[in-house]
């Protein structure tokens, strides 16, 4: 049965919700790492069942994954045919309206990365995550929706960084190395039949390959045999030549290891890699097989294909092409499910693609000396985000220092970034076109006795930007000196000691020296110099026209100006 539920329904309800629906047609289609959608046609019935289907309501329908929840996203009514047509997407796509503001799973396996992505959602959600992927990688998501982060066609998406295939089961999300299985289904395809159509593409077939490498001098090197033939070479009218770069460089150290110190070891590996190309399927055509069960007939010709009834999304199928005499390994890449009949209505099978690196690993080839993990060929010197790949996130290294896990990462997004766990601590970046060091704590002493903190600081009512200098032997909370600037006070520069004495410079007072109590002791302006005692009384005044020294009371003093020397007594001036 197919039921409608309120938009706020959670989980997979066992109650009937708004009630059962009576559609005239209902299908669910899912692609590997792609769409998972329901389409339905419902008559505008007199009993009003069609009215239970409203915008954003949930639909529970039987699928190839059991009962699944779908949210209505489009709805249209045809008044002539009196039919309602809707499209609903799997509940997983609710995450498309959520947001990752700034989430960075760094040097994590698949399980940890997925948990970090879901935990980083700005809005609450009911989804859980699991993964069997043990590979380590990193990614960043800035103002990105979680669906794009997991399976989107973006460089940073989970499936691009960690790989894998998604399995969506209501509130449960899993991205594992693969979905489906190889259950030994094999069919022989000989001619076009209604509902069973095979499309073959020969453009990527190679039956004679020439592996290349670089010798110690950096020149292109071939093996003694030059080329290697596929076991299927005679299945085609002529040899199909192709070359590929193995990425080997004789004598070159990769990760401080020279895997191929001489040409002999390199040529042995090159020969094995050529065979790996064939093991990876470069000698068979790519193909697409569409199976439309609705058009099948109950005849002998179709009985041999009965095994296709049992396969599901992601399953392997061997298709023997009689005309070419080759087995083509394919996978179910799309399934269309008839929810009313609760069975598959259509399958689309595509050629399975696996990484050649996995093939050469199985042959014992040292891939640590290679430059890339390519799906079809191995190329040397591939670059990623502007840096040479040693990790999917550029250059990444990690170490534990005095109990702290320190990670260093370099790519075109982060520059050279240093992390304390998951906390960014600084590095090297380009700011205003200049390469600069970035950090909020600086020291040139590995023991850290003298260090500085850079940032924003509040002194009095003014927020300054500047540096606080610490001597750990004295205090780690009170700096021994501060050097501040303030954009809100005319670019004021303030230098302060631990005790509070300070030197201030700005446009109004080129130099002002104050004691720990804040009392001004020296003031140097553009046309005068004034010196004050501890109680604030002026003791010396130098201007453009005279120089005067005062007694503590300020009523007596001596001075000199252009007219000559003088003394002051009871505020009266007498020239000498």
C-alpha cells in the first residue's frame, strides 16, 4: 500500500497517516550516487484520496529497498484528464535545504568524515551515517548543502574525496565502498529483443598497449618487448594500439624510497602494468544494456534472461557478446521500481569501471612510486589544486608533539595550514598579493619562554589590534609589554609595560609618556615639549619661542626667550 503523511512526520511510521492512496501509476527510480525519486499519477477521485497529497507532504511507498519515505516536490493537476501528477524525492534530500557553514573533516576515514558532515549541519535533522571506507582524506565545505557535500558533482564531495556509493534507507545514510554484489548472473546477448537493448561503444578498446616510463636521465623509456597483447586481440578484426604512461621514473625517490633503482626493475613493473590494463578491461567495449521487463514476452528467447529478475542496484552481471566473443562485465546502474506491482520495471546496466591501481596492487606492483591513482591510465606529475598529489587533499602530514596532534596541510585553498587537532593555528597565506605568515601566537624559541600573541585587544574603552609579549618565566597571563594600534583613534600606537607605564603616539601627540597610574609625564607635540612631575605639575616647557623650568607649585621658574633670560616669581616675569 501507498500512504500519505503530514510534512512533519518523522521516521518510518507504522500508522496510516492521512490514509491510503489509490494511484493509477507509481514508480521509484534510483541511480548509483544519483537521483532517488518517485513519480505518481493519481485520479481526481470522488472519494477525495487525491486531496491527501499536498505540497511537501510525505509519501510512503514500497521500493527495491523496502518501504521508503518521499517528500512531494512538484505537483500538477490536469483538469481535462482529471489526473494529479506528482514528483517526490527521497527524504534524504531534505538535507538539501540544510547548510554546512564551515565544516572541514581533516585526515579522517569515511565513517568519521560522514559523522562530521552530519554533525556540522546548521539545522537539526534525523539522519545517521555509516561507512566501511578506511581510506584517509580531507575536505572542506563552506556554505554548502549536505547533499552536495556527500554526493554532489563538486571536487570536495565525499564520493570524490573518499569514494564509495550511497545507500539511502529513510533516515539512515551509508556510503560504502560499493553497493550491490556479484551473485553470478551471466547472460548471453546475441540479438536485439523487445525490452532488451544493448548499446556498444568500441572507441575506448585497446588490445595492444605500449607502456612508457622515464629513465634516470628523464628520457622516455620503453620495455624490450615494446608492446603487449590482450588475450582477446584475435576477437577483433585488427590490433587496437594504445600507449599509457606508467608514472615510473628510474632512480627517483618518492616518499624517500627509490622503488625502481634501475631499468630492469622498471621494465618488469611496466610489463605487469600492461597486463593490469587488460585485467581492468581496456580490451572490452563499454556498453549499456537497458532491460524493460514490461515489454518482455513469455517465450523461449526470454527464458535465458530470467536471472535479470533477481538483480538489484549495483549488482554485477556478465554479458557475453556473441558477435565479439567477449564477456563484458556490467553493473546495474539504475533501477526503476513499479510500486503497485512491487517489482522491477526496468534496469539499466553499464560497464563496470575499476581503478587500474587496484589491479596493479593485486599484481604486487609498488604503486608508492607512481604519481597518481587513475581510473583508465597512469599519468606522471598529475597536479591537484596546484600542488603535486601525495594525498587527496594536497600535501598532508601529521605528528604528535608533546601530546598534541599537529597537522600540516598544503593546497591552493588553505595555502600552508597548521592545525592543533581540528583548530586552525596558522600557516602561510597570500594576503593582498603578499606571501605572509599567519598565526596568533609567535616565538623564535622552541622552549617558548618568550612568545607573542597577535590579535584584537581591549584596553580601557578602546579596541586595539596588536601584539602582546610574554615571558613564561614571569607570567603566561599578563604580558610584559604590549604594542597596539587603533584604527578608531586616528591610527594611535600604544606601547605598554607590564606595570602599566606607556608610550603613546598619534597625530595629536607625536609622543606621550605616561606612568603606571596613567599620569602623563612627557608630552611631545609638533611645537612644544612638556615634562610633568609625579603629581601632574609641569616642570619643563619648551616651545618655539622659549624654554621654561618651573617649581613644583608652578608659580616660580626661570627661562629664556629671544629677549633674554628671565625669572618668574608669583607669576610675574622679570628679565635679567
